[in-house]
């Protein structure tokens, strides 16, 4: 897991790459390197050493001929199998997945992407033909941001690295859609003008100033090509077999591995399978809590742990810690993030780093593939959960001129099944992309790597392709998954409903954190975003909230987010 950066084109200045790498040093504190092709390109890399800790695996990595040069962020989990397939077609000099990736590209070209099981974003510079090839993994676990100017192409793992060499104003349309509809942008958009992201499952070819972007992973086509026989027992066995294989691959590391656990069925299944795979070693589990029994999942976690005997690191978030962490995380996120739960989750990675655990696994991705979100079972298809009957957004507080930038996002519907179209939206446009961004930034903020075994593309494709009756039955969501898990976890956990809220954010923002809220909204009034809002209306909403209308805190966190990010933009300037 690392940070990548690059500048292509004329007039490259030496200090620019140094600035970019310094800005994202947290992503890879173990080593830093630069490759230069004078007058054409410079690639940079910050390394977090996970596989093959030897310095010979440092990056940018060059092939034996010296023609190809790679800057790579992520992990190729099936690198050993791919290395065996390549065999004598390439002379390997390291034991790294980095070299396997470069060799695969040299031998198979862009078709190598279909052979990769992993999370990745990478760029390969061809110093002979003076062209770049870059790609991002199927679901966009690892980020790839870029700016294309008239004479330069700049890319990096984080927006802030690009902004050090190319200042960027806020993208008003994306911000307006966030306030009005809860959108975090379309797959190619960011909250900054002129800075875009490579969508998940796409690749870039760049030569002589010309940029070409193409999709290499066509998920709808993949699903339509699958024709499973929907025999319940066969599907269970097949899914479980792939899941065990996914977990085995994601334990490949030359450093200590731990995992995150909540009280839900996803992470409980993960815990059981981890222990089954490592029978002689008790892997450390991490879980956050706040001390509020209405929201904490710790009782379910401790019930599981009492049966497995894993060491458990319980990480508590206190309300008085929120202001400092919020500003810190806003700096790493750069775009709106998910409130107090994201802060609590971030503390897990801080704790893991302090204990020397560099890799953590978690259960991200199950809800999207198994239709686990509550609205899959209702007619409310909101992007925000846990708001009850209260409106998630308060767009009327926006000034008319700014609100006119908003345009309700429309998402493709490539399937005839309504449920699958919702799942597709959440996988590639809303829920998962947002969560993956949150998770990448907070794990990397503490120089730790996060792996998601449930996002193995084979698992996602299999579960997604199943009929509705195997996902939701009798009002029970994740139906077949619950059948699978019965042999691994206690009945009370396998039957437990999904809990949308995991922290007392609503209560804290109205009570313990009222001063923080007041200060944030006052800061927003004097920020670079000030002209977007009618601040009297904002304060009116705050008074109603403090008077007891606390069924929904999302809109408050939107304004706090804006204040935090505006502060970072001001400091950068």
C-alpha cells in the first residue's frame, strides 16, 4: 500500500515531484523514490512495505531492460499464481507482487488486468515509445486522481498532491449536489475543479499529450454472462469456497495482520473464517465503541470473541476527542466524510499502527452484493440511512445562485431487475465508492493497509447474480448469507438486523459537542464557502435541533464538513 505520483509533459520542474511526495508521505513512510525521463516524465513513489520488505522491491520499479517503469499502489493478491503462470517468460529478481504486475503487463499488455485479483492503481511509463498506461481496480478500492492541462498531465493517489502543483477551486456543482441530494459526485468527479478521478475498472493511455480512457471491467456484461443453477446448497458451497480462498489470498503479507470486527454478521463470519484459517495463531481483533449502549456493537463483538479467544483491542471514542480528530481527518479526506462513525473507525487504525499491526481486514462490500441496506426492503431509496421520516438535506439554506448549480444525479439501470439496479448504483456510484474513499484515507493517514476479502470480484459477481428470493426472503435481508453463517456464528448474531447507526452522533452534536457545532458554523460564515449559504436559516435549523428535533443530524454534519474543508483550503493557500 503506497502513494503514487507522476508528471508527464513539457517543463517539468524538479521540486514539483518532491512537493507531491512530501504531501502524501503518510501513505508510504518506509521509502521514497523518483524516476526521471528528462523532458518527458517523472514518476514518484512512497512505499509502505508489506510484501517482500527488501529494498530491491522499492519503487518506481524498472524492468530488466530498463524500458518500463512502474509506480504502483495496492496489492496483487494472486501474485504467486500469476508468477507461476508467467514462468520463464520473465526473469524475476524479487519476490514482490510489484514485479509480477510489471511482468504481467510486459507479457500480456492491457489484458493483464483481467488476470489480476487485487486492489490497485498504477502507472507504467514506456521510456521507448514515450507513453503511459495506468489502471484502477474493478471496484476502485485504490484511488487515482489526475489533472490534464494543455501541456502537462499530473496524477497522484490523493488530491492534495496534485493541488501542490496545480491549485484548484471548489467544484460548485459537485458541492451543490452534495448539499441538495447527498451525492459525493459521479465516478469521474471530485469536489475540485479540474481534478478528476479515473473511474473504477477503467484504464488510461497517454501519449504525446493525448488522453484516452476506456473501461476494462464491464460489470453488467459479466453478470449477464453468468448463468448459475440456483440450487441453494450448491450456491452456498460455491460462495463459501471462494470466500475461504479470498481470505487465504488476503493473508499474504510479510508483516502482522489483524482485522476489524463489528457486531454484524459480515465481520462475525470473517472472524470465524480467520480463526479456521489460522488455527494455531490468534489474530488480534479491533473494534470501536463510544460507551453508549443504544449504539455500541461491543456486546455482540464480545460474545463472538468469548467463543474464539482472539485478543480484542477495544478502541473508545470520547466526545471531547471529536473536534481535533475531525479537523485532522478532514485534512486527509479533502472531501466530505461520514461523520463521527468515520472518526471512531479512524481510531482503530491509529491503535493498530501504535501496536505495529500494518495490515487490517474488514467486512466492506457485503451489503451491496447481498442487498443488505434497509431501503432495499422499502420504497425509500435514499442515499442516507438512519434519518427516519426527517429530511436528510436542508437545501433551502443555500443561496439561490449557488443552489442553481445543483443537478440531481441520474444513474444507469443496465438490468431488468429493480433490486439489481439499486445494487449496481450502490456498488459503482454511491455507497461503496464513498465508503472506499473514507476507508482508504483513514487507513493511509496512519500508514496502515486495509484489505476487504468480501470484495473479491468473484464473490461480488456470484452474490449479485442471484435471484431476489435468495437475497431477501420473508422480509429477511441477506437471506442466503445468513444461511451460510449459521454454521459459524451464534444464532443471535446470524439473525440480527443491520444497524444503520453505530455512534451517538445525533445526541453528541446537540449536547456534548454543541460548542463544536456552534464554532464550526461560525467559521463557515467567514469561510471561502460563506456566499453559498443563508446563515440566518442555518442558525434557525441549529436552534430547532438544539430544541429537540434530533431525528436526523446528517445536514448538520454536511455544514460541519464544509467548514472543516474550507479551513484546510484556506491553510493550503
